[in-house]
């Protein structure tokens, strides 16, 4: 009897995980990605800073990538790196800066990761039902501006959640 209950609990957990995966994938619909980019771009225009925005999935693959006209060319490299950094570290990139300074617990991690990590603001992981599903990176302005636009993008992305319920 215990084996049967244990097996049913395992099946329930697998079904729950599968449902979360299916629901979170719905957040990556073209419509939700485009709306997220549009709202983030609107925020960037409001504060008068052209940026590049990258929305990546759990594998770190960019699912949508957009560079506003006049965004700094370096932002083409930094936006996806910010998204990947937030994803890999499961933390906002703004929170990594202090730890990567001399005497910090993560000092020199950027070097050890062959330059793949960015440890300044503008990258935020996306959590759905307490599971990480992707990340957004924004680059082109001051780090505080990138962070503000990125926060707007994450909020907008997660508003698509209501259309993801099965």
C-alpha cells in the first residue's frame, strides 16, 4: 500500500511539473513576447533611452531579441549576456555586482566563465510558479535605466500568465 501511495505521489509531482512546463511555454507565445517588447520599448522611449531587449527561455536561447534604432551597438552583446547571467545565477544581475568585487564571495567569476556573465543591472530571471523559466536582459542606457526597463518587461511578460492557465 505504501508503494502505491508513493507511486501516486510521484505521478502527481510529474503531472504538476509537466503542467507548469506547458503553462510556462505559453508565456513564450509570439503575442506575449511582442507585447513585452512593445511595453519595454514604450518605457525606454518615455525615459528617452534606446535599448536592446532580449527575452530568453530556460535553455538560455533568445526567444525574442529587439534593438531600438540608435541603441548602442554594444547593447547587442550585453542584453543577451544579461539575460543569460540572470538565468545561470538565478538572480538579478544588479545583485551580483557586490559579490563579484575583490573580497566578495564570487570574486573573479566573470573571468572563470570566459566573459559570459554580466554583473551589473539590467538582467532579471523570470520565475513562474516558483520555477525559473527564462530571463530578460536590457542594455543601452545607464544601468539604472536598463534595470527600470527590464523590470517593466518582466512585469509585462508575467501578465500573460492569465492566458496560460489550463
